[in-house]
């Protein structure tokens, strides 16, 4: 073996050795999340405890059965409480370890998986998705639509859908039940496209391959549209990794981070911790909810075939587990002695404007996985720092992470629909920032 061959072989062995797992060791070893007095990290206990009254007031007025919250600053848990009931019928108190369907809070975790595979050199962000899922080759865009029979005509897309388009919701792929385009909703429904939750015997691959044959709402890259893009990314992770999305998450994200209460489908031993979904009636009263208007089964995720791993909305988790995920990002990609993403990868993932001026809310832009506060947002009576990234879930779950103030927070509720979820989210955020007690 000549010297050049030796070095090439050695480099190949080294590369394959470090990429057996997507996460690696790190010399950066921030501590695990632990409780601490707010004053030790520049927060004032008395003002932070104002959160109690705000959350309890919404329970008292019957807006929510129960609410749980966690606040972390500089890696320390300064607030972690639960109020109200997990189940009104059973008069069951809500515990801090209650488990919630986090719906679209799943998206950030799926997008992280894509970024991890990107840093292994297995995916490039501007690759066409058809490179990995051939069914997406030669996409078409909806042109004319006949509402009487759901027939339509199309025009060729100007460009292929890229991985970047999917991460930033610029692909032109919409949702079905909660979609923003009635034409596309009709076409998706006719084709039997599943949005996120199902107890039927179905795989994400089967659903995405059907979706790939359907028209786009608009030309890729020319508009921001919230839809099944992240479910496509979930299937991409399966194709590239050779593992199911459930296996990939557990092996490469949840186990390394110590997220012991995050699953697609709950183990029997933990299903009693799942909070039921409640709905707000027209009379503003609370009743046990149904997912019929989502085309979904309320028994998800504890019954059924348990074969569908929705990268866009399928996970169940706790406030604490999701705070661990957010803290890893605030740590620059490390936690529990493992590095999941490089510091530069985290910056690209969380804090680069991928949507230009096309994001619907001018106070924010969209990165490769999050809504991010911009200068206009900071100037509009928003306490959050520029660069704060956030999102939420359909069942009124909410989170944010502020890299400048080193704060992350999660607010868990379980309602569909609710008229007060967004209002409480904004007050919760305010109560955190008004408790800062440093220069």
C-alpha cells in the first residue's frame, strides 16, 4: 500500500467511525438542567411568581382545564409548575410530568435531524428532494380548478423542491384538513392525504409518495406556505438514515439528550400521564375534545397501528423534555456531554432569514425551522430579543428560546380549538421578561 492510498484509507475509516452516530462527544460540557434560585441567574423570584396568578386566572375563568410551564435561564430551571386539572371528569390534578401531544413542536426536532444528517455530508440543503425521493421529480403547480368535481389543470414548476424549501416552508406543499388553499384541500382529501395523526395502518413513506404526485399550491421558493413540508423531511430522514423516524429520534436525539418522556407512541406504563384534549364550545365551556375536524383519531397516540411517524406533528412530550431540547440549541448544539450540531449549524438552523419578506408576520422571519423575531418585532412592544426563535403546536402548546438572554421556556396546554391560547402565550412570555433583575 503506497502512502497516498494509506492516507485515503485512514481518512475513510476515520470518517465512517465518527458518523456511526449522528451525535458525537464534545469538549464543551454545560451542566444538565437543574433547579436553582432565580436570583442566581439574574431573575427576581417575586416578579417571576407573577406567572402563577396569570396562569391560574385562565383556569379560574374556565379557559383551560390545566396549564404547565417551565422557565430556564442560563441552564438553570427557575420556574416549573403545573396548575389546574389534567382531567376534569376524573378530578385529576395536573402534574409537572404530564405528557402532551405537541403537534407542530415536532417540526423543530425533525428539522434538527435533517441538519444533523447535513453535517454528516449525507444531505445538502439545496439538493432537490427528488434526489432522495424520486416521486418528487418534475413537480407541477395548480393552475385551474373545478370545485364541482375537484378536477384541475397544472403548469410545470419552474424549479425542483429543495431540502431548503422544505425546511423553510417555501416548497408549495400545503396541509389537508388545516390547509390554507381550499383547492389543494379538496385534492388532498380525494387522494386520502393524512396531515399528522392517525391510528390506521399507514407509514409516512406511503403518505408522502402519494403527496408527491399532487400539485403544489405555488411555485417552490416564491411564497411561504405552512404545510406537510416537515413530514416530507421526516421521510427524507428515513430514506437517508435507513432507520424509521422513531428509531432515528430515539437513537440520535432523545437518548443522547436524556429526553426520556418523548415518543411517537406512548409505552403502556406512561399512557396514564397523557392529558386528554379539551375543546372550547361556542358557549366558552370546556368539553372533552375530538379530532374529527382534523381528520384524526383522538386515541392517538395510545391506540391503533402505531406505524405512522409524522415528522410534522406526531410527538408527545413533557415541558421538561422540550426544555432540554431547547437548551441544547442555546448551548450551541451540545448537551449531556454530546454534540448534536455544530455551533455554526445551530446559527444557520435557528437564526438565518430563509423567507425574505414572504413570512406572513412582518415582525418575524422564518429560519430553517423557526419563526424568528426581527427588528420590527422588537420595536413593536415585544420584550423578546431580536433573534428569539419560537413556534407552537395545534393543541395550544408554546415555546421560545432567546439566545441573547439565555432563556428558554415552554407552556403546555391541551386544547383544540381555543380562543385564548395565543393571548395566554403572549402574557406568559411577558411575565418571564419582566422578572429579569440584571443590568
